[in-house]
């Protein structure tokens, strides 16, 4: 049986991952980490055969975790988790490291994880000869990520269809109050308009996180400049009250609320 750690800052997503991985009959999940720092600590305390890492986690990303565990004498096999993140898909195609795409369709997700588990199993069988190659791949991805974080990258605008004007509008991110998933679409909300799009929350978070946007829950991204105050709900979650004309309330999940509060620290 392959032992594994799951790292995801969304507790519900981690629980789903555990259940689906163990459903394959090949994986025993020995721990769940809520961020990269905890994952590294757990790797040192109970080294797993495999790591299933979310990419975007507070403080220490999944990419950084993978880079550090590669320095271990007997590193685990790594599979990444992404929510249609454009950079991640490009990087893993380039580096040939497997990744799991989060899906709301559990049957689809289970099938994809089964494929990944088979790849993990094969990688473990030839671990000795593949460790050096895997280290090189992780390093290449880390360098690509670092390059994307360098200051001075060209600003961008978000193309949205303005149905009132019958045009495609280039939305300045500073105009965006929040983005919210509604059924199969993600709606971008300014102070006075809403624009249905086909962007995913994960992709928007990747592009907007360095511009003051934070993930409040799996289906919502919020512009910190519009956060007026936060009200605790008593269960670890918070109601985030925005300062837009509608006084919109977005609930920050328990797993996201702490990172959201920390982002306001000096």
C-alpha cells in the first residue's frame, strides 16, 4: 500500500482527495496538511511514499514544498493539484510532472486520480533512477514560477462581454469588487455591473493575487480594497462585508479566513 500526504488549504477539498485516493485501493492517506509549512513538517515526521500537493497555498506554495522535499535523502513521488491554473498546466506539460485537475464531477475526478495513482505507482517502482530527473523538473518549474513573480510584469486587463453596450470591454482589475462562481459561470462584479465569464476562479486568483485579491472560499475571490469589516460566525468562518454600494456579504470559509486575516497584518 502506498502511503501519502495530502496538502490543500481547503479542508473540504482535502477530505474529498483523501476519500477518492483511498477508493483506488492503492493509497493510504496518513495525513492532511492545510498549508505548505505544515506539509513539510509532516514529511519530516512521517515520510510518505507520495505527496498530493495543491499549488496555491498561503505562505509556502506546493511548488516550493516539492522543491524542498527533493532535497530529502529518499524523496516522495509528487503529484500536483490544480484548478485549471494556466501556469500550472503549461509548466507541467513542459516538465512532464503529473498533475490532478480538481473537478466538481466526482466520477470524473475519481477517474483522473486513478490514472495519477497508477503513474505514482510506476514512479515508485523506478524511484532510484528517477529522483535526479524529478529534482531537475521541480527546479525548472520553481524557476518559471519565480520569473512570473518578478516585479514589472506587464499589467493586463480582463476581457468581458458588455451586453448593455454590445461590445467586449477590457476591465481594469481595480474596477473589480469580487468574482463569484454561480452555477457553471464565474461572474465578475464591479460597483454597478456584473459580467458573466468563462474564466475559472483558480485562473483569476493566479492572475490577481498579487494585485490585492484574496480567495474567500472555493467559489469567491475578493478585492481587499473593498473589504469594510469581517464578522465572525462562531464556527471559524467569517462574513466579509464589502464597501460596494450593495454592501455585498461574502462568507470566508474556515480554511480561508485565517489566511485572509493574516493578509491584513503589517
